[in-house]
């Protein structure tokens, strides 16, 4: 699966292992590195949803259509937001016409956003 990022600055942050370790801790850093490798090796977003350790779930309200990923199996408050992209790089969200499972099975690219604690 293809990994894209909201900005090049965010991409740099994800691949700065020492920076991630300092800012979010050792456990999160190791989990994030493993998660990025797992996403890279998957065929579609549904494969990621099937792995319970990342606790992939869709957010609601004003964040509807954004998925939350937990690289460290909820050991910290930090989450990775992910948005499904179609083959042209356009964001896709489940709707009445597109069921969530079908959307995830068709998604071959994810756009990752800034690591955050969206519970605040």
C-alpha cells in the first residue's frame, strides 16, 4: 500500500526515529516504525483494519472519514490519523453508496496526518 503524508514536514517527522523517540517515547517510536513497515507491505487498508494491534477505527463528528491508528496498542495517548485515498489521490469516505468494508478493500493508499492526541 502507498503511504502519503499531508505535508513533507510531517513525512520528515515520521521518519526521524530519534525525534519521535524524544517526543513520544520509546514504545511509540518502535510501534510507529513497525506500523509503517506493515502498511508498506499491505495490499489494501482492509488488511490494516484486520490487525488488532493498531486499533484502526473511524472517527466521528467533524472528523468523520478519518481513521485513527494506535502504533503502540493504546499504551500512550498519541494517535496517527489516516485518510483513505483513491487511485488519483482523492480522499474517500464511507457514505450511503460506499460501505466502509468495501472502501477499505478498494483503498491502496493512505494519507497520514500529524501525530496527535485528538481527545483534547
